[in-house]
C-alpha cells in the first residue's frame, strides 16, 4: 500500500475567517494574507524551500492562530483542505474509509468492482502470505478443476474465486459477486484539516481499526506533518469534532 498527499489549498480562506467575527478584516489584512501565502506556498500548497523568513514567520503565526482557534471553532480550519491518493488498500479497509465519506464532504472516488476487473488471487500487500484463495491452494496442490461445468442442466464457467453461469460470464455485475475483501483498492479523497482530526482519532495506531487502515491513516498523517510541521498528531487529537 502507498499513500501520497498530492496538495492542499484554502489557507487564505482560513486566515481571513479569523478576522471576520469582530470586523477586524481590512484591506490591509487581506493584502498581507495574500502576499504571505504567495511568498510561502508553491502551486501544490506546500511550503517553498526558499520561502523568505519574514513571510514564513508570518505564515506560521497565521497558521498557529488558525489551529488554536479551530480546536473549538472547527470551521476555521475546515477552509484548509488536502487531497490524498491511496494505492492498494484492501477492499475491506476501503469500506472503513468510505464510512467517513460525509467527513470528506463525499469527496472520495475508488476503484469500482463493477467497472474494473480484478484477477484471480489479486490481493493487497497486507494479505499476501497470510491467506490463500481456494484457487491458489488448488494450484499449489496441482489439482486441476475444469473451466466449464454442467450441473443439473446449467453450465458454469470458471471465474476468479469460483464459477458463474455461462450466460453471465462477461457480466461484471455478476462476476463482482466473487471478489474477496482482500482485493486491492486505489482511491483519491479530500479532507479538511479539522475533519481529518476526527478520522485520525478513530483510525490511528492506538485505536481498534483494521491494521492496514491504521497503517494507512498513520502514513497520511506523517506526510501531513512533513508538509507542515504544525499539522501534528497532538493537534489532530485535540480538535473537538
């Protein structure tokens, strides 16, 4: 399984939001926020290696303030969103991530078991060496089973993990019924900082989530910390959402 944070955005909105309630948002403040973000961030929302110290200090001050306020006033850091690609998480783990679709504002798209095709014995890395499908075991034992069988006048055709009736051999809606939860799934999703705090609380390494889901969430959080050191685990756990 691989994870990759592909970008973040919305800083200007989060920083501006801090000054709205008390009407302290001014043209001068707006200009400072815009100039600071342009000077510090690259096109993917990551901090530039050569960001001028003056602007970097300003940016970090804005970020600290936004994150401090967002522990209770979670809307502030909802303006900041990041996108992630996850490759090869097993399908059962995918279902656990899908459970947070509302937290992601439904911004999650994964491999379809209807439109995509999975091969015999295909599984995520986490399951490899831990389980064997019936097809794999038969092959290991050098036991050959027929590609086509007729039972009570009905012809069945071999497919990954079992058989399908001959008239449905090319029907992906039927074939998907044989797919196992160990098949690898690749997906892309977006989350706000504060909503990720909830996901991290529920799925971190100290929780009761599926092992590969915990591995996935911890890997993403490590990437976020590298992206912006202020986005640390303690803060994600502190957000009251």
